[in-house]
C-alpha cells in the first residue's frame, strides 16, 4: 500500500450504454437516436477516476461481474491509475450497466441496472476497513446496498476518515443514523429536494434545505444547483460559489467530477471554499465533454481552467 495520503471510492462500477438523440423521449414514445457508444461509468468508479486524474492515490472498492464488461471496466480503472486490488469479481453475475439517453441540450435520463453492484456486502466493507488507516477521505454514493454504506461510514468515523456522501441516485428513505456519520453531503437539486421533502430550485430553498441537513447531523451540506451554482453550509458559515459558464455537451458525471475534485482538494489540505471551487470547475469541465470517465479533468486541465476563469465565492 502507498504511504501517500489516499482516498477510497466505495461504490458502483458500470458500463454506460449511451444513446444520443435530439430530444429525450416521453413515456410511450419511440425516437430515432443519432449515435450509440459504450463507455465506462458508475458513480463510484467515476469518482475514483476523478480523484486519480487529479493525482490522488485512489483505491476502488466494489464489484464487477465475470463478463466482458467487467474485464473492460477493470482495465479502464487500472489505466486511469486507480488501485483495483479490492475490486471483487462475481461469478455468474452481470456487471452493472447504465442505460443513458443524452439530448442536444446535454440533458440526460439514466436507468441503472445494478448487477454485481447489488452484491456489494460485508466482505467489501472488511476490505475497505483494511485500507482506512492510510486514508484521508472515503467517497460513497447510493448505487450499492445501503447497509454496506452505513457500515463503511461507521468504520470511517471511528478512524477519523472524512466521509463524503453523494446521495445519488435520489432516495426517499435515508436512515437517520447515517447523517451524523457524514462529514460532507453533496446532493444535486433533485436529490436534496427528495431528502428534505420540498422542491429546491433557488438560493433560498437551497439554504433552507442545507440547514435541515445540518440539523440532521451532517458536518457540511453542499447543494449542487447546476448552472445556478453551489450553496455550501456548515455550522460556522454559508457561502455560494457561482457556476462557471460553459458550452454544455453532456452533464453525465458532472456531479462525480465535482465530488472527486472536492475530495482531491481536501486531500491536498485546501480550504473548504477552495475545494468547492475545484468541484464546481471540474463539474463545468466535465459537462463540456461527452461521456462519464472520458470527461473527467486531469490536474493540469483543472488548474489551467481555474487560472483562465478566475474563481470566486460569496458569503451568504
Ligand atoms: O453519475 C453518472 C453515472 O451514473 C453514470 O456513469 C452511470 O453509470 C450512473 O451510475
């Protein structure tokens, strides 16, 4: 194991089956698409690759199936510099897949079929625990079974490892005991709305919602509002980071880019404000490029982008 401070991504590993189309279909509608491609994805794997591209020693913990997708997914993680020693291969189970439609405006619809991701269990948690002593941050999302997320968060908390939770895809019932184990939660508009039970679509509602999440016990609540920017709240401060205007091609993995860059900045001991700016910049860059892992910036690209655009954050 490396002695550098490191990060763990505990989550899904999917093959993304992407169709591009001029507009997204409504229920019952058949549309002719423009292009089709398969690309490595999965929120867990995307966040692992985001971290590794930004120079952080990164371990992936999860599962793939013993099919050709699984093979390819492992190769891509390895090529991106992610340590895959703790990725288990399930026999007779398919790897996770995501069926993704992307329209001309870059909006998407995603259906995830978990496959091997749904088999993530206490063995994976034990593997993860063996990595924690050398680790600064643990990134998780909601594409693996909830009980394993809870166990991993408990172990990380015991060892003082920062827990960053991306509550995606959105779910209604988050166990109340999970919140106090989470140092930073990073929902988007839809997800935070589901968590708090009212629509979140502007700064006012985002501030109310982030406050509710703080009351439930998280250390920091970050509402990712897409082009409307980011609201970040802790007990001590609430601030806003505007979005970086870009030409959007495809927002798939923009949220993963945000989380990876936020975590990478914290591993580098940057301030929370700088970390949120890194996240917003990485998310913006990712939405200018098609695909999930293909769109995640290297550190050089991220720093150049920040230097060119300048960056600011505003007290609320
Ligand atoms: O966040 C984007 C990811 O969500 C895609 O790569 C897809 O696999 C789904 O998990």
